[in-house]
C-alpha cells in the first residue's frame, strides 16, 4: 500500500452488523486501523462496548447501535438512527448471521424462519432502507457476508444454506438493477474461518449447539480473513472467496457439480480435513 493510501477509509463511515464477534469484530479492528468512522451493530450491547474499547485507533470512538435483525419492523428506524450519527453512511457491511446444526427433517419451522429473518430478510430490509441515501448521493458500497453454503449445500445446515442462497439471488439481482449508479456490491464467500460460528449455531429444536467443531478450531485465521475482505472491498470486487484450501470446492462445483455433490454427501468436513492432512496444507 502506498504511503498516501495508508488510511483509505479516512472520513468514510462504515456500518458493520454482527460486529461483536468473529469476522465482524475482526473487521472493526481492520477498518479502524484504516481510518474509518465506525457504526457497530449486534444484539449484545455489552459485547459491542467491549470491542469498541479495543479499537486500535481511537478506542471507544465508534458509535454503538444494538440491533436484532429478527425484528424486521424495527430495522427502518435503526437505519435512520445509524444515519443520524454522522449524517451519512458510505459502507454497509451486512455481516451478521446465524447457523444451524441439524438435519432438515429435525429442524422446526420456527428455526427455519428465524434463520431466514436474520440471514436474509434482515440484511435485505437494511439495504432497501439505506439504498435511497446511496442513490441520492450517487455513492455507497454494499458488502454482504455469504458462505460457501451460498454456493452449494452440505448436510445438517439446510436452513443456513437456503438463507445464503437467497442473499445471492437478491444482491446479484440488485446489482443489475442499480448498474451505473456508482454503488458497488461485494459478496464475500468465507470458507472455514476460525470463529465460534458453530458454537453459536442452533439445533433443530432451537437449543444452542454449544461447541466449536474441530475443523473450525484450526481453521483459516479470522484476522487474515478480515484483511482479505477489506482488500476485496477496496478493489470493488463483485465476489471474493476468503479462506483456505476448501476454496477448491468452488472450482470443483464449476467443473463438475455432479462430482461435488457426491463429495459432500457424507461428512464433507472430515473429508476436507483428511485431504488437508494428506497434502500437508495448513489453511
């Protein structure tokens, strides 16, 4: 990065949802380092305050806006509040999400609906509410955290995969509708990242899954993932994979969807782990 580009987000307002942990928390630290004025949102205000105190540049300077994406009717008002902090928003990072760990047949409809609200309808409402502001200014950038599960489905995460597929459908269509309006849309495809996403996941009955799966304990570092995400945002990429060797499944899906479907039918995570060990891959 050139010397005069050391703070590429100086005077830019970045609103991050899911900012209290995982990728969202790491993004807060990275964007802070690069000069951004932050608005941080998540359900737990205490966690947001904790992250705010740890910002590397101007600790405690971010605006905190607790938000529950499941409460769709409250989101337009939350967007207006976010706009009132600095009078503008330059980047909306739709990062918040919730996963499930159970078979489709064991998952209650209420859990299916919960995941669709949090992972799809919530980001959609925030985007549609904020979009007039972007259009009026003829600038703005929408960033969406999807998943490999937005490209294909693996066992025991049907509702999660469905919500991520919906994100792709909506934002790819929106991109075509606002073409030429100077509002890029970047869809991030995280692979297996070292976060507590599986611990925060729900079972089909709504109970916390409560444990970090082994593969996620030694997965791609979240700090590296955040750096790659920001690089993709700066380059205004339409879509970017972030993660380790599991990214080969995207290429396999393009080359032979038939082969990928057979690969993922039985314990795909274990198979990925064995392949990494066999070839000596670390990431």
